[in-house]
C-alpha cells in the first residue's frame, strides 16, 4: 500500500507524506547523497547544504558528498566538511567514447552518481543534485514506499517525471520532447500534489522518463554491479543523451514510482506548466540549465526563481553556512559566484 497523501488547506501546498517527518526521522537509517566533481560547483553545494541542513526546515538526515580522487582540491574538500557534510571518496564510472553522444559534454561525469547504490551503510538514500534550493522540509521522502518489483527482486525507485516540453527549443534534445508528450501536461493544481500522472501500459514512452535530480532508492552493491555490467555491455547505452536518467528509466522500467513535482521542482516548470506550478508549493527547486550563481537573469523568465537562490545565498553568507572559515568561503565558494564579478 502506498503511503497516505494528506492535504494542507492553509497554503495549498499539499504534500506527499507517510508520517510526520520530525516524529519518524529516527526510525530510518538514511542520508541525502550528492556528487561533486570539481571546485566550480561549490556555490551550488554551499547554498544547497545550508538550505537542507540548517534553518527552520532543517533535515534530520546527513548529507553525504561523493567525490572522485583528484577531482576537487584539498581546500574544497575541507570546505565541504565545514558545511556539515560527510565526504565519501568513490571511483569514477563511465563508458569509453560517450561524450560525443551526450546532450551536453558536462554530462560525461554523471554516471558516477550511481555510486549512491554502494552506500549500503544506509537503508534509504535520497540522491540529489546540488544545483537545488530546499524551501521546505521533505524528510517524508525517507518513508515513501518504493515499488517491490525492482531488479533482482529488490525495491524500485521513486523520482519525478522528466519535463519533455523543451521550452527553450534546445536542438540536441530528442524530437519527441514536445508538450503533448510531457507527463506534466495533464496535471493541474492541487491534484498534482497528491496524484502525479499515472503510468499505464498505454502511456507514451516519454511518460516513463524521469529526472535524476532527485531519486529515492534503497542501496544495493549487487544492483550496482548489474548496472555497471549493463553500462559496459549494452549498445543502447551509447545512444543516451541524458545518460544517468535515461539509464535509470530503462533499468527501472515498471518499478519507478512518480513523485509530485514539488520535490524536484525544475525551474522551467514555472513557465511550461502554469496550471500545475505554485511558488508556495515548491519544496525543492532545481536550477537546471543556467545557474543562478552565474546570472541573476534580471528581466528574464528565471528572474523570480533565481532571486530565491540569491536570498538563500545571503542567508548562507551571513554565517558562512554555519562553520566555513573566511579563507575557505572566499577561495572555495565566493570565488566561483561569477554573477558577483560582473
């Protein structure tokens, strides 16, 4: 049976929940996990960690930052620890000759995110990207019931849909990525907060795609071994444009539980799906494409959502995210906020 869906009548921000997150947090051995592949990602990580771990909606769960040896400076690693995160060194994952097939060259590193399945010291992991901003507690994700028909008879995953509207008309995106084929298009407020578009045998193929910015999973090293084998041997993997999320959608086909958009609120949904989006409902905003630390996007469609990040930046900077030395903040975080240098 799926966890209960409860309605909040005061703010309209109905949320997925199974129990009170504060009351039930101690009952699950879990963590948030993210991958950091270079010092230039420190602004996003610093604000994300501060919004996740501190303040009135702080999570009861730790944030594990996975790094590959040599990808980040020693000072950056020290800064990550000062942010209150646990650092875990992992081995890089990938396939030869993949870069020219990807939608963006930067996606070449994302296979390593799958190392989250190796974190078997935890019973539940919520894998997240660090270009996010937490605006409300979402610890209830650690108690979401996952499908029982996953690979090897283990649990499946939960994630939000991929938005396949392609509102920016990016040429490298698949031709099938149009609003008519987007799983968010049938959704509207407030039903979208409790009942994402159902997946059926007749659903368009694009409905089975997910955005890997937030994935709820049960770690299993044996499942990761199967993943690595398929990545290395399957010819179709070479054709993926969004490697990790295309792979996960295929690997967990039929055992993927859709989550309400509010847990991975892609900033582009605000313009692409106004019938569904509500500012006050978005618990976790995902800054895909242009990053707010690179541009405030004054006068642009992202000005409002980017302003939320800048408010969070000011809050984090006020106490250097709670424990970062001034030297590390300046040299490892502020240094990469390019919008401050304009």
